[in-house]
């Protein structure tokens, strides 16, 4: 019922902030590997998100993709991505929260070797997810092309979640497959990326997984100290 009223509200009072639904900035400097970085929701719908994980440009060619309508890939312009990619090989994708969801969906549509997904939602669709955190965003989505995560058998996935109930709810819906690794951060809610950044280990985790397939000593929890 709540979702129904939110849907009506956004149909009547929705605003158009005149942003392109998909913004792609590329830093292609002829490096050996290419990574796609998908932005999270950022500071709200009135603003365009920042380019996240910018330091990756020091080592990789990076395409920054911003889903400006916060649509969980449902409004992403796939043809625009194809025009930017052309015949270039895509090696990796990364994202946090909505960005992680988008990176995973991206891997189901394009050939991607590895994905690093930090605290993605398995779904925000009100008929699929019990987590109502993102109902305001779900109510704005007019067409659900991607109501939940979809995986590629040819991609290796690294998931990092907090250990709160909501985080564990989404992680519990991830299928148990050999190409999927799930780790948790102790005493963390959805602010996992902020906690990893404070430990100054975010890029070490990324590089180890990309280059070696390693994340942490064997165990369910990531060590940040």
C-alpha cells in the first residue's frame, strides 16, 4: 500500500532535472586492462553522482558510468555503453550499493572477467525484496527490465557486505556458486565502502582480487586492520 501511494506521488509530482539518464566519462590511456566503475546513488536525485574509485585511473583504463535517475540499471542506455566500448575488451567492473547492482547486471550483458560488488541490493523491487530502504527510488522506476540480480557463469564475483541484518538479508539471496565469493565486514551496516576506505585498504583489496584472485586470509570476514 505504501509503495502504491509513493508510485502515485511520483507520477504526479515527478521532476525532470534535465540530466541524461546515463553519463559515461572515459579515461582511456592505452593501459593493458579496462574497468567499468558504476556510481552509487550519491547525494540525491537533484545532483549527478561523483566518479567513484577514481584512483583506478592510475593503473587501468576506466569508464565511469552514472545512472543519474537512480534506476538500478533499468534506465541505463545500453546502446550508449556499446558506442563507448566499441571493440575494446572489458576486463572488470566495480560498484558500491546501486553501483554494485549495476556492475553485476552489466556483467550479464557484456563479457566481463571479474566484478567487485560492495553491498549491492539483490533487488529493490517491492514484490521481491523485503528491504524497504529504497522504496522511494523503486517508485520512480516505470519499467522493470532488471528487477533482481542476474549473473554470468563466465564472470568471477567478489561480494563484500556488512554484517547487519539488512546486509545479510541481501547476501542470503546470492546464489551459491563456485564463481562467487562473499565476505563480510564486522560491525558494519550499509556503510561498508566508507569503512574500507577508512582502513586505507580499498585499493589493496581491489588489486589483489583483480591480479591474484585473493581477498583475505581464509575466513568469512575481511580483516581491515
